[in-house]
């Protein structure tokens, strides 16, 4: 992760050597190099860390809680709800009020979806009910997003909405990092708190309850932790998919398939994947820089299909 971070600081419209990057970081190089490294590329690296950690750990926690290998942060509808809030902000032109309007509204919509799921979890609903409710919320948010695209008054609004939905960590500043940081740290702390219970729930809900696991509390920890971390990231970077699905499966064998032990490695693996994808899109020679969500989808979609086919084969 540290090596990829250093490479990420090197590449861009103005490539720098490692020595120039280090000098720019510590403020001893030319002023333009300091500006490029500290104000343009360093916030991008910091957001890659935060987004990757949030998506990776959330995916591992949801797969452990729901005991479903296809679970990922978008399953609960939190990402799509945050995306809907941002799309409506762009659609009605509210983003012109100030720079904080779009992330604030996006996090508000993520909070609404979280409170709905929190109510279900607190009422003792089953994991299946949570999955179905999350799918319903996600479908509704996606439908309303499509409606906003369909009714957008001019092509420029459509372009802004589509580019935001594709997800990107470019052109972000430390103001965005400061906005995301407390929510991601708080969300990851809640998920880590749930790690011991996730070890037990792998035995089954009835067995976990008999061993003293408070299932409603566990669901609340995972749902709220996912909402805080992923909702805040989506509010700033847009939708970046498949990271929470791919990373836990890549690392599960190294922790002997223990859900609780998988959380921290998945956070680090998520950061590595987002950094690698972000570097890749800058190295691809295209007329316009690709969006990060496109690159992660190109990696994740075939993996998702292979996972579904393997699960189907195992069932047969």
C-alpha cells in the first residue's frame, strides 16, 4: 500500500521522479513540485486509502453478518441512497449554493436509508429481511436516479450526473478528506467492534444466540458502521463498486476463512485495490481520463460472474 501510494504521487499530467516526490512532500523541492504533490496528488492518495478501507472492511463485515458471499456495501441500498441525494442536488442546481451542499445532502439520504435498516435490525428482523429491504431500497434509489437523468433539463446536467455516478477521486482536496475522515474512522471502529461476534455467527444464527451473541446489536453495529463509512465516501467520490465484493474473497484464505479476522486485512486490501485502479487509469492513454468506478467495474464484474457460476456449481 505504501509503495503504491508513492507511485500514485509520481504519476499524472506532470510525471515526477521518486526524489522529486519525496522533496515535494517535505517541502524542500521546487514550489511547483510541492504544489503538485501536496495539494493535488496527496489528497487523492488519502481518499484512496479512506475509500478502499471503508469499502473493503464493509464488504467483509456484511459477508460475515449475512453469511452471503455475494454481499457488498451496495447490497443494503446505502450507496445508491447517497448517490440519489447527490443526483438530486445536481438536478435541482443546489450544488451551486456552496461546496458542502452535495456531500451534505448525499450523507442525509444515506442516513435516511440507515435509519430504515436500523429500525428493522432493532426490531429483530432476520438477515433475509435485511437483504430484501436493502435490495428494495437500492432498486428504488436507482429508479429515482434514472428518472432524474431522464428528466434532466439540459445535457450538461446529464453529463455532471453521469460523471459523478461513475465515481472518481481526482480533483479532490484536503477539505474532502477532512469531511470523510471522521465518518470513516467512526464507521470502521464500529465494524471492528463487531469482529468477535462475526467469528461466532459463522456457526449459524441459532448457535450464535445460544453462545451469547446479541444478533440485533451485531446487525446495528455492522449496518451503522457501513453507513457511516461508505455513505460518507460516496458523498464525496461518487459510486465506486465491486471493491467490497472482490477484496474479502481474495484475502479470506489467508485468515483461515474467519470472518472477524478478515476485517482489517480487507481494509488494507481495499486501499491497495483502489490505489492500483487509480494508477492504472492514469497510465491508460485515453483522450479523457477514465473514471475510477469504470476501472473497478471492469475488474469486479468478471470476478462477480465467476463467483456466481462457482456458487451455482457448488450447489449442484
